[in-house]
């Protein structure tokens, strides 16, 4: 079955460093991946979408890459800030129904 | 101010009772979704609807029911048949088709006593 895997261990980094989160997928080739941010007790918020024919996408301090050979997407936050602390969800869209398949998320903690 | 709302934020239910969670959006989105989130797990799809008066089961529909009588509303009923209903429930909406971001509500935390 289609599966998205994210590192379940929390990522702790120092303010100002670059945070890199990994998303791996198996048993399928997604047409696109989305990344969402979720704060505790709140709904996810969309950040970026990258299509399979795009190698890289940027938005302000965020960068997403998509490697279809490795079946992997990397999510980078440069010059990280304590306010970036949250759980980040890697998500794949299935077909034209708008159905999304969610990874379990990776929690990022940025220490001042 | 466009958005998606869910109510109530916290809900307590006794075993054996049905309970209905509200979800409303004023974004004029055709598609709406219900997810369940358990600690340490990703969101799992319960039901979704792409147009009014039509909806499909997601991956974990057993013990749940929905209706879509109006475009802006997609209530979820958690029935007594749901064996483990305590969870965080999230509603989302989006424009129809692929590649569109989903907009999520603030969630309802349901606790069965």
C-alpha cells in the first residue's frame, strides 16, 4: 500500500541553523507532495507543494526538494527561529479526488 | 473573513452515545474532508465529499456517518459503533481537483468518558 514515512524522532537544532526534515515514500510514485505545519492542538497549515517534475521549490526561508530516484523529499528551513518549532507533515495527494495521505510528522524544536 | 470553523473545541461523551461534530466553511470550496488524528500518528481520512449530496468513505469510516446537504456544511456523527472514538478530529476543505491545498479547521477534541 502507499506509504509516506517521516522521521518520528524529534529534531532539535540551534537558532540560526538550517533544519532539514526527510520524507520517504514507498510503493508508488506520487505526482506531487505537499508540506504542512501543525502547531499543538491546531489544524495543519499548508506551506509548499512540489510536483514530480520539479526538483526544487522555494518560499522565503523554506525550500523543498523532490528526488524521484531516491523516492524522497527534503524540507529545509534556513536561519531557523524558535517560532519555527512545530510538527511538519509530508503529504501526498492521490488522484483527482483531493484525497491526501499523511506522514506521521516530524517535530522540530528550535532552541534560542 | 473567509475560513473554516469547527465546533465545539472540546467535547465529552459517555459511552454508547452518538455525538455530532460541526464543520462550516465560507470559502466556497466544493470538497470537504474529515480526518482523525491520534497521538504520534498522521491524519487518517474518515469521509470526504466532493459535491453536495454526495460523499465517500475514507480509510476508517466504520462507526462514523456524515451528510452534505449544503455546500458550506459537512457535519460528522460519531456513533456508538465506533470502538475507540477518543481523538482529535479535523475538518478540511479545498477546491475540487488535484494539486490544491487543503484548508483545515481548528479541530474538535472528543473524549469518551
